[in-house]
């Protein structure tokens, strides 16, 4: 440890030369770069690249400090610049009083009774997918789950049959998300202004999003309440001054909800079908619960509360394969985390992937055991040993929607099908903003 680190109590970390070497490896192997940092330097580790300071945090207590008790010391990190290019000032990217105002206005759309109503399209489009495949058919599960959740969130957000518009939004968002590697670096703001092809494509896809969203906003304003999320955004009023959102604010929140409502859940579902295929005893218990609760019929929204083991399967999958595998912040003032100094401007990266697999909190952490999430099973485990939806003031506003969507989709499809991975195929991780399987996930449908 350097004399500077001892003097100021900065976290341990590599030398500048070692940090540069690891920084170059980051773009090739992001997850294992973070895992290695904690293996070498402990729960709180630091790397410096010139003026850029990155602090990696893995201990649940330090994570809780960052997201809860000291949240006022942090803003979203500059890594979110890539998302701001797409989402504008939506809930994921906005800060301080504006974020709190927007969250208060949007919260009623996710009250329990409202979320139950969203269960109808969840079941409908899951059944539609289940009816579209044939026994023995090979297909890309990640693509299939993306398409299914895209339709679900499209109907929940817009209410009407707008398949063409939903596909346009989905294509634009998918294209933009694949650009994150270019803009998720310290030179992102500079690169975004250059007259290069990737910026031409980014602007084209953003214009595509804007065209769909502003048209839908205009139509909803003309027609009145459609009983969907977009209608609620348009009707929302600030409790203090009674003002609503501008069309631009509604657009930013709608795009944010659209992305968060299908991208993360689709990845969670993809990994769940994979983990079920690798653990026949868990898959058998999953099917047994479906038989007991549903008796061969399609699920209904009210069945969600009864599908206890199905939710445990989903929870355990998100432990091993968290859809949002890192949470990043920037220190806006000097502070501390885990007993170490965090200087103003430092980029703080907490990793659900690392913490969710830590043997101190999870016995045999690589084993797939849904029973870890049975009632009472987590007693004594630190709260932030598991945080797939973040925490604190920025806890995912759609968490209840995501749990219901995941459980009902699994139930509706699992009633009719089980899935196998082609022999010899082992999926690689593709860690960008979300954790996808690299190049998709080939699976084979097996009729039940």
C-alpha cells in the first residue's frame, strides 16, 4: 500500500501501471475485472487512471452506506452518460429534487391494485409465445423473452394494439443499448459530439424513439384516459404545486419505463429458463407447484401470490445472474465507505454479481438453491447481501411489476413447456448495462 493511501486512508488497490493494464482488460472482461479487484484488495478497492478514481465496493454494509445512509453524498455516476443520451431526465438518470418530484408523481402507477391489472397482458403474451413454438424447435431464448416482455410492457404502457410502434421502440432501444461500450468511458461526452457513424446511428435511433413517443403522447392527450401507464403519466400532478409533466418529461419517463420494463425482466427470465434446464430436481418442484396451483389452466393475476416456489426460483436466478450487475455512483463531496476515504469525484461501483456470490453470505454460493428465499431462510443475512433492484431512495419503482411479470410469465409458459440447452453449449456472460447471455441463448422446446 502506498504512503499516500496510509496517510489519507484511501482503499487499497493496484499501482498506476497495474491499474492501466487492468483498465485495458476491463473492455474485454468486465465482470472478472471487478471480481479480481475484490479478490486482490478486499471489500473496498480502488483503481486510478490519471484523474479518474474508481472505487469498487462489495461488502453489504458499505453498499448500504452508498445507497441508503449516505446517499446524499452521491449522484449517479458519469457512466450513466450513455443512458442519458437515450433516456433524457427519466427516473434512472435524474437527480435530487427533480428526481423526487418525478418519483412521487409516477408512484401511483405502481400501486399494488394497478400492478394486478398489468397481469392480463403478462399472461396473454406469454400464452401467445407458448402457442407459437413446436416440440423440438430450437430458438434463441433471450430473443424470445425480449419480444415477449416488449409486448407486455408495450400494452401496459400504451394500452392499445400498437405492435408496429412497440417493435420500432424495441429495435431503437436494443440498438442504442449495444452502443454502451463506446459511451461508457471517460471520453464518452467527447465521443458523442464527433461526426462519426455511431453518432449518426444514435441520433437516428433517438429520433425514432421520439417520433413514436411524441405521437403516442399527442394521441393520448386527444383521447383522454386510456387506463394505461402513459395516461397516468399525463394525468400526474405534483402534490405541492399541482403542475404536471411537459411532453418532454413524459417522453423521458415513458422511454425509461419501456426500457426497464422489458430489458431487465427478459434477461432474468432467460437465465431462469437456463438454470431450470440445468437442475432437473428444481424444475420438477417448479412444475409440481404449477400443477398444484393451476391444475392445468392458464394462470390469472391473482395466482401470483400462490406461486411461492416459482418466485423463489426467479429470486435465486437473479442472485446468480443479476440483470443489473453493477450499480454506479459518483461522490459529490468527500465521504467514506466501509471505513475508507472516498474523495469527491470518485466513481463508486457496487456489484450485485460479486456480493450475491460471496460465500460469507451464501453457503456454497455457486449452487442453485431456490430454498434460500423461503420464508425465514434469510434470517441473519445482511440486507444488502441481495439487492437486484437497488435500494434506498432509488429502489426500482417497478419492482412489484417485475416480480409479477417474471412469475406469471414463467407459470404461463412452464405449464406447457420445458427447455433444454443444446448438448455442449455453455453460455458466456455479456455484461453491458444489463447482464445478457453473449450471442443469445439457444434452447430446445420440449412439450410437457
